[in-house]
């Protein structure tokens, strides 16, 4: 009895397996013909060809100019530090802060705050060109000069207050732990990174834009449904007036636990169809579900650790040479801060491709999550085209690795069309 049951079971299993095999063979065959009918590379090219040549030339020029700006920023930064030290400003500032207070923490805070203001003024010519004139030259900004300046002043105010506070804490550890400061300061950097990630969406973003509950209930319900389906605990969807700054479309999912929120900018709502909004939201939910923020903080921390080790090594070498002897007493002296920052920015310059690759890798993951969730490959491709105003669409292989913090438009469309080709038998793509 037992034996015949086993045989029966075996038969069922066998029949089951052969059915499954036949089924998958049919699927493969069906998929094969579908792919043959739908050439995803040709479909990608068709999307690429839909961009007018003169628009492509313009966005290429804008984006490629950005490569040089990374270098000019560094060179300009070096010039600012040289001016600061070798025209007597450094000595003047040190005297000023020691006269104001006898407390070394207050002295350090004031030194960094005043240095930030001096450095902002000296960097203003490059800043105003990059942030205002260049953006207008390419029709990428909607801000008037006064509006632009107002935002600059808010950013400067935040940088002066919070930046100086962070550096003041760093110098407490530099004083207490000597040559081991860089290990301790990496830990401090982690705490500030987490505070920044939690505080920024709730307190900083509203200083620049007005956030309000999303008015369109149909769009809102669609997004919340997608969030629920992916276990994202968001109950609120906000819209914000990004159109005052530019026409760029964007959205994000931020916060954690009770503060989780989905925010869409008004350009996305105005310029995109419901399918395109779904495609974008699928991507944004991907960042949240895949815990990108935590992974990013962890990876940035490793880079900061290496960066601080480099700064420690280089700063000790420079101080030993004696060029700055009359201005910087030792590692603990706050007068060494501008030099320390300069060495760190040289490190960051060389780390640019690493940073870009960390972020781009997460963006590709979010793209994939979004395609699987929203199942809107064509809408996703159309969004990639809409993003082409400020990003080069089709860079070279290494160019993308070095300079792109998102996949290029071409590769995003290719991802979408390949996904579509593999899902044609499921009825995707009929829109
Ligand atoms: Zn993203």
C-alpha cells in the first residue's frame, strides 16, 4: 500500500515536472519570437533619434562643461587658500578670534565661521557664474538673480552655523586624541551624516520650497497603493514647488518610521502622464525598499575614513616642511583648518569617480526595481528623454564611470526596452 502510494506520488511528480517543462519550453519559444519581433536595441535607438539634434548638442555641451568645472573648482579652491594664508588674512583672523574669546571652542567656532564667509566672498565670481549665469545660458534656471541670491544666503547661513559647529567638535577630538584624530572623527562624521539625513528632508528642504499635501487624489491613491504593495510605511504624499527653481522633474521618498513621506515636485505632476509618474515613483520606492540611504552612508563612511587618513598623513608632511610655520603652530591649531580642508578637497577630487560609481550603482538598482514594480518601460523611457535637457544622453563607457552619478539616458532606455522585450508575452507594452 505504502509502495503504491509512493509510485502514485512519483507519477504525479513526474507528470507535474513534465508539464512544467513543456510549459517553460512554450514560454521560451513564445519569448524568442517576441524578442525577434521586438528588437530592443532598435527601439532604444528610435527613442534616441526622437531628440532633436540641436537639443542634444546643447545638453552635451552643458554636461561636458561640468567635467571641467570639477577641475576649475579645485584650482579655484587652491587659489583661495593661497590668498588666505599669504596675504596676511590668516594671521589677522587668528588674532581676531583670540581677542574675542579665551575659550578655545568658541575661538574655533568663530574662526571656521569667519573663514567660511571669507572663502565664500573670494569664491563668489566662480559661484555666480556656475550657479546663476551658466544655468541661464542653457535655459535651465527659472530663478531671478535676487531669488538665486536669497537661496545662496540661506545655504551660506546653514553652512556657517552647522558647518562651524561640526568642525568645532572635530577639533575637540583633534586636541584630545592627537595623531589618532582621524579614526575618532570618522565616528563623529557618522553621527553627523545620520543627523543630516534625518533632519534635512523635514527641516532644511522646506526652507527652499513650499511642501503641501498632494492635491490630486487619483495620483495620490495610485502612489500610496504602490507604497503599500511594497511595504513602504508612507501615509502622506507631498508636492513641492520646484518649478520656481527649474523645469527639472524629480521626486523622493524620505524619512523613516513615522516620518516616511513621498514627495513629488510640481514639474513631475505638470509634465508627466500618470504612467510616467508611476515609472518615476517605482524608481523612488526602490531607493527606499533597497535601504539605499543606509548603504550609502556606510560606503561614504569608508571613503571618509580613507580620506581622513590621507589628510592626517599629508598635513603632517606639509607642517614638517615648515612653509606654514609662522601661521600654523601644529595639528591642533585651528589655523590649520583651511589647509586641512584643501587637502581633503584634493582627496575628494580624485575620489569623484568612486562616489559617482557608488551612487550610479544604486540608481541602476532603483531603475530595475522601478521597472519591475511599475511595469511601464515606455513611460520610463519617455522620462529618460525628459531628463535629457541637463545630462548627456550617450556618453562613452569610461566617461559614464567617471562623471555620471546616474546611468546615462541611453542606458536607462536600453534597460527599459530590454525589460519590455523580456515581458512582451505578459502583455506589457500595450499603451
Ligand atoms: Zn534615484
